C-alpha cells in the first residue's frame, strides 16, 4: 500500500517562509486512493497554472502557489474581505509512489496532483491452484 503523511495544522494559515513576504495559507486537501494512484486535491483559489510550483525531493512533495489580487482597470475596492495570500504545504510521500510519473493540473481553483502507485504496491489477486 502506498503511504502519505499529512501533517495537521491548527487553523488554515501557516507561518510564512523566511524569504516570502505576506501570508501563506495552508490549502485544504482531499486525498483519494484508487488501485492505480493517490489523488491529492488542494483548494488554491485564484492561483494560475504559471504561478504554481510542485516539487518532489527526498520523499517530500511541496506545493506552493502565488496569488495576486486582480483589479480591473479604472476601479477601486469598496470592500475587500477576501484574504489574498500565497499557498504552501508539504507532504511526506512513501516509497510506493513512482515519482517520475507524478503529474498535476489546475481548474477552477482546484489543484489535482496524481501520484501513481509503484507496481509492487498495487494490490493483486493470487491464484490458488489445486494440489
């Protein structure tokens, strides 16, 4: 079985990295498991594909997304309640994932990261023969 460690953090805001200005939100995630893969779905509203970075190194999957406030020309905000900030989260990935086949896509503020299982971790049916 493939494994993934998810660290629980209080609230939805993490401490920003030292080199990063502003807030860093910890995106909410769902992790689904099928026979073929683990699917990580993260909420990153406002993030554009070109501003999302996903790295896998030494068993850690790092997701970061930069979000900037968009304001149409010749307008001003009368109210501004939606928190704007970057997203950052790190996951420890078990050895049962084929790291060279990890892929991701983003649509409507949801980032999907596909983590394919290695062949030796997939369940298989063992045939029982008569003796």
